[in-house]
C-alpha cells in the first residue's frame, strides 16, 4: 500500500509536513480528520479554492486567514437580512443612524474662495442626485455591513444650471453586487488599484469612478468584516444538538 494507502499513512504524512506527532494530530484535530464542524484554529482546515480569476484579482475569501468563511455563509448573510426581522432591524438601524445625520461639506481651505466654491458644488450635486445624501450613504453602508465591503459606481453628467453650468456633477450612484466583483490589489501593500467585473468578461472600473468602502477591516483586508458573521456562528452552535435545534431560530 502506498504512502496514501490508508488513514495511518495519511496521518504520518501530515505529521511529517507540519512537524507534529501523528498522535497529537489525531487527538487535537479529530473533528478535522473525521468530519463535522472544523475548529477555527485548526491549521489543517480546507484552504484550497478554485476561482476563475488569477492573482492579483482577489475575492473576499482569498485574503481572510482567520474567518474560515465560505460562499454559503456569505449567501446566508443576505438571506438573514431578507427573512429574519431581528437581523434586518439591526442592520437597517445601523444604516439609518448614519444616513439620518446632516452632511456638511467643508472646504480644504476655508479662506480660499475656490475651495469654498468646490465644497458648495459637491453638496449641491449630491443633494440633487436621486435619493440625495441619505440614499448615497445607504448604498455605501448597507452592502458593507452585510458583506464586509461595498463598491459604488459613480456616473457623472454635465449640468446646465445657471450657477454650475459647465461643471460635471453626479448623475447617480449605482451599488454593485460584490459577489460578481474582484479587487485588483497591490501585492506588497494590499492597496486596491482597480475593480473587475467577472460577469462582463473581466470588465474593469476605473479606480477614480468607484467608491470602495471597507467595514471593520482586520490586518488591512480590503474586504472587511460582516456584521452578521457572529450571528451565523451563534446559529451554527445552537443547531449542534437535537434539543437546541428545536429551539433555534430558522435563520
């Protein structure tokens, strides 16, 4: 029987690769070896993924070394928000608490008339765009709270206003489905230098035409952290036993 001919040989191979005795791996990682829920600290949990995009185009699961997140979990966050009243109320309340605030655009130099004009124009063009400031804030924050980050494409148009004629203002802002996007990340500093749409044949968005917002990032991960991540983990723990499964919520 070859080196991978049995479970014992596989344990010996893992102990040789990771520098740990086979008996320690068997005791410390029993769940990982025999199925079930994997421990988050288990170094042997599955980390290999297949993706149509190649480096430097990365998705939410490529840079997360600690969350052990899956595509199914990210889909569940959207389902929670859509079907669970408690989850929806919590997320919508966070968004509304920010969107209801009054936005003040300040000039870079308060004594410079040109800067004052720029600040006045920015406030005017956003206020006169569809949904105004509160709509823009909602489009930026809601996807980020649900999926960790958001990408909003800004579309500009010329204005014929008597005061702002000749300026290019905001026509509207389109919130993009990040499940179909990949970020182009600098390999050294993890700076985002572009956004790619995988549905449109790797069509790219200029970095100066999108608003990229990251929520609660850890270790400069541009994909951020979801607000419903803890709720998903709690449900998984409650559903472990038959008694808790009966009392656990459906979401």
